[in-house]
């Protein structure tokens, strides 16, 4: 969602069509020049809110998640990305913190916001449910090997145009396995990122971090666990990327 202004000084909200699920049904209205005030655009996602009581103030935490309609599908049948760089299971999540004591409503006050995206590994790969067998997961197949990482390049180009720099990648797939499965994607994705970084100025390099959640969970103890490690990584990412903050 982005904001603009009309000639009368009225604020206009422009929706991001990537997250609209009924665009096809609205197309006849657009073609007949029907006013968009009559449009009801549908978003697939989640909204949750929680009040946090602190000793000296009260915060409202809002979590907004919206799923992309560009390359959507069911598990195993939609993996990887299409040629335009749109990935499967793509979800944009925004965390909004509002200082309740700063204003009686959401229109004003002190806010902070942090946005992240999650999705399938942006390569041309798939899983065939027919290869699942009695136990285990379907085999991972890299359908198209791209020496110039075209699909990953298209994906990161879209992210950069929407969010700017830096781009920080957190890869959660397994790195070490007795039988190569997810580690195949890890190696191919890392290779793609390293290739693309050759052609980018240092200030625009894609930061790549890998965290094998399953391995960390098995090795966890009282002092080290998955959440502790994730907190460390999150702190570094927020410090590097920054966040939106406003007060009025």
C-alpha cells in the first residue's frame, strides 16, 4: 500500500497488486473505467494485536502478514520461483509498535515499523509428491541450472525496487545432511548470491546469512537454543537495516 495525493489535496491509497487476490475479477471494471472507489480488493493474510504493559508505558504490538498472489500454490506443488522472480509462499510481514500513551488513537502518536519477507528459495526448483514413497520428503530437483542466476537476480531486483538497500538474506534450509536434500538448495542459492555480488557495488551487496534451525535445535542446551541464536541474528539484521520510526 502506498499513498499519493489528488488535485484536491485528498490522500489516495494505492494497493500493491502483488498482494491482491481478486485482480482478475476486477479487470472488467477497470476496462470500463469504473471508479476504483467501488472496488473491493481482497488480501489473503493475518492481523494480530497484543497490548504490552511496561512499568512506565503501554505498547501496542501489531503484526500484519499478507501473502503474495503472484506464484501461489499448495505445498510441494509450488516451489522455487517463476521466471519473473516471484517466489512460492511469499509473505510480507510488518511489525508495528505504537506507544499507546503518545496518542488516543492510531492516527497520531509514536510508531515504529519493521518489515520482512519470507518465501521459497528463489531458484528454478521443484518437488514431486510422487517421489515421496512411504516415508520421507519428496526429492528436491533443480529444474533449470542458471549459470548467470537470472531468476535470483529478478527476485532481488524486485525487492530492491520496493525496499531499497541493504538486502539481508536469512537462509534456514539444512546445510549438513547424511543424504543431500535441502543442502542442495543451500549450496545453489549461496552460489547465486556470490555470483550476483560480483556485479554490485559494495554498498549494495546482498548480505547472506545461513542458519540451520534443525541442527541448532538438536545441539541446543540450557545456555544456547534456537530462540537465543535467532535473537542474536535479528539484532544484527535490525542494526544493519534500520527501521521506520515516526512521532507526531
